[in-house]
């Protein structure tokens, strides 16, 4: 990680901490826009004054093509947490459709579909996109589809990968021994998951 990358990650993490750890009534979405990290580009907030705002951003696929992605605030905060902890976020195509993916569990793995982490998918659960836009990761668009034995891992395993990655993060981001780094990252992960659970429930009852 270059000095510039570290500086941007420090800025992003400061905003992320403030956003996640203060009461929701006091959260300001602009805190999630601090720092240019992980290839997230052209970030903007839509419907900011509505009950369920949307954060729109661009990512580039392996052919350097920019694609437009959408998340609710909780999803975007989780995406940024994954990046500052040292994991990658990228766009991968499968069956002719683009997906936002995060770290793979094996060296040759094509990564994990980020939508599964957002909805807290259990092993053998599969999800679909109501409007068929696989880059629209707002909670109202992701719905349970069926049981699928190919999805062998539940998201609890992936959550642990996020915080364990923080052990390799620079001290400017997560100071202290590896155990302290993991604890600090775990606090943020739990806050992001709680916010995601609230937003999923709101979308389900809308």
C-alpha cells in the first residue's frame, strides 16, 4: 500500500467510524464519501432526504469498463470496511451478468458475491435481483430465491475473514497488536451489520 493509499484509507476509516458509531439520527451520509479507496469512483447520494437513501458509485471490471452500482448506506459502509481492512472489491462477470464481488476464500477463487454478505445468507441459500440488475444492491431489490447446495458457505465465515484481514493493515489504520486490530475491526463490522439489519427490515415493510 502506497503512502497515498494509506492516507486515503485513514480518511475513509475516520468517516466510517464516525458514521457507524454515532446514533443513526445523527449520521451524516457525507461521512461515507471521504477518501478515494478501492476503486470506488464517482460516488453520489440519491434520495438523501427520503427514508431509504441510495449511494450510487462506479467500479471498473477486468476490462477497465466502468459500471454503475447502487447500495443503501449500510451496504456501502460494509463495502468500505472490507476495503480498509485490506480486502479487494471488484466486478466479475458470470453467465453474462456483472456482479460485485469481494475476497475469494481460496487462491484460485473468483471471489464471493457481495450481495450474500449484505443479506446475511446462510449456507445453501441463494438470492435473486427483483429488477434483474445485479449491480443494484439496495435491500428492496435483493430477495431469497431458493436453496442451492452449491452455496456451501454461510456469511458468518466471510465476516470473520473481514476482521482477520485487519491484522495486516498499517498501524495508521488499526494500531496495536493483531488482537487489538481484530477487536477494532469487529466493532465496526458489528455496527455495519446492525445498520444493515435495520435497513433490510425497513425495505421489507415498505
